[in-house]
C-alpha cells in the first residue's frame, strides 16, 4: 500500500515538474566540463549559486546508480575521480574509476553517429584531463573535488549540457530501460502492480531522514540469507520492476527534500501529502502539529477556520483554492536504523477525518492558559515539550577532582 501510494504520488509530482522523469535524477552539479569536438577540455564553468558555503545548481541528469562498494561510475556526471581521474590519496583507484567511467560511456554511446557522442568518446580516449582542469580552475580546484562535474559541449558560441542533446538522450534511455531487464525467464508478479516484471534487486537510496546515513539508506533491503525465501536474492523477495522502484524512491526523496513540510517527532521524520498534489493540505497539517504563529504563509486563524470547516465536512476556500474534506491524505513516519529505514507508522484517510480527529484532540486538551498566551490552540510539539525533563546547565558538567593538600 505504501509503495503503491508513493508511485501514485510520483506521477503527480512529475505532472507538477517537481520530480524528474523516469531514468533521471535531480542532482547538485555546480561545475561544467566544457569540451570541444575533439574531446579537449577547454573550460570549467561555475554553475548556479556560489554565494553560500556550498554551491547549489540542481539539474536533471541521467539516473545515478546505487553505490554500495567498489567502483560504480555514472553517465555524463560525477566527481573529479570519475570524470577527471584525480585522487591524491588513492591515485591508482582514481585511474580505475576513470577507466570504468570511460568504459560505461563507450558502451552507451557505441554506434551512435552523432557529433556530440563522438566528442564524449574522444574526451575519454584523451585520458584523464585533471591537470587542464586544475589550471583552468585555479583557486577553485581544491574545493571542487568532492562536488559533481557534468559534461558540456561547445559548438561555436553555444555551450549545452551533453545530456540535453536528443541523440544522447535516446542512447541513455535505451541503455537504462534494458539494463537489468534482459533475463525474461525471471519474470514474477509485482507486489505493486500485479504485472509480470523482472524484479529489481537493489533500489535507490532514501536521503534526508534524520539520523540516517548521510549518503542515504534503503527502505527495502534483504542483505542476509535468513531474510530470503524460495531462492530469491536481495530485493527479489519483495518483487517490483525497475520503474516502480525508481518511482517510489524518487517520490519519497522529493517529499523529504522539502524541509518546510518535514516534521520531526523524536527520532522520527514525518512527511505528508494529499493525492491531488495540493501542498496546502500538508501546510495545514504542519501548522496544526508544530507552528505557534505561521506555517508556510498560513496564519493561526486560517489554520483553525480551515480545520473546523473540513472537520465538519464542509469545503474551505483559501486564496482561490477549494479544500475538500474528502481529499485522501497520507502521513508517513520514518525512523533510522543503521543502513536501512524503519517505518514507524503510516496513516491514510480523508483529510476531513484527520481534521475531525485533530479538532477533537484540541477540544479534549483545552485548558485555561495565562493571559499572555495568545495562541488559539496548543500545538502538539509544545505539549510534548512539557513532558521532557529539563536539565540544569551544570547538571552534566564534569566533576572536578579536588587536589590533596600537602602535609
């Protein structure tokens, strides 16, 4: 049910241009490696916003492959080790990483009669060009080594990301659709759609869950024989297609990336969404849960009036948007657990039912408050805060050992 609902949400997010299409990921790529027709690196461009501590330039690039261990290159985009063959700490590893990256590009672009494809092949045949990149970047070189570089092609005065050329897109889409789907003898029924599919063995990682691994954690994973059945390995034990695995993880990562709509309950990360894709429903939920003043532009009176109307089965108009009490709404809580994630709870119902339960909760917990407290209702976080024992500033201070007096 959860995976199916997330796949449905993915379709909504794509229709709103909030999530990448199948086979692509939105990745932070602040540097562009500009190559000419001969594959020579002629410029390194700074892309996006460099005003903060970390440069930001989110673009759509070919989907990243799951990295567990060893060398796993990506197409058209990667760090200095893969794209330029540079790593001072592990130079031999960098050479192998660049060679693996070159092999991947040669395989995908094999037989493609296209000037840009020829330029990309020539770039990798030139060998690592990190020395040119270092000279072109100057002082920016050291800070860029852990960031992503994307291949760009210059044709006269126009410089374009290689992945935006139709011929390159077609080559990538063909490769991505076929990868892992060659063995038709292993067809099984998908737990999501019920259709016969080639089960995807590993799924993309989930990021931005508090307390989880920074590189991302798995929501579905089988990494020991004790967890497997009937000879199935890895995620074949929860069979779904490559597209379905991509859709639910992309939807989840997109929702988690929007910090304004992510809530925390202890160690749990909570996200919510309405089936229609209207974010106002999530804003209302966030305001009822945590905000004492405002939630994404919704003041307390609006939150209270909207909740009251929806709880009573009436529609509510907010800035030209008609909120429907019958709109289906989902609330998902994720908890970190080493390299995987645990689902703490998953609630799904109409928003009217949630609004009714929340309103009933506030009525049951209504108390007389001091005159200086001007809030109309008591947010849950504020109430939970009163159940936590407050420590004195000096309570955890180390005890100083007293020096023995000399006799």
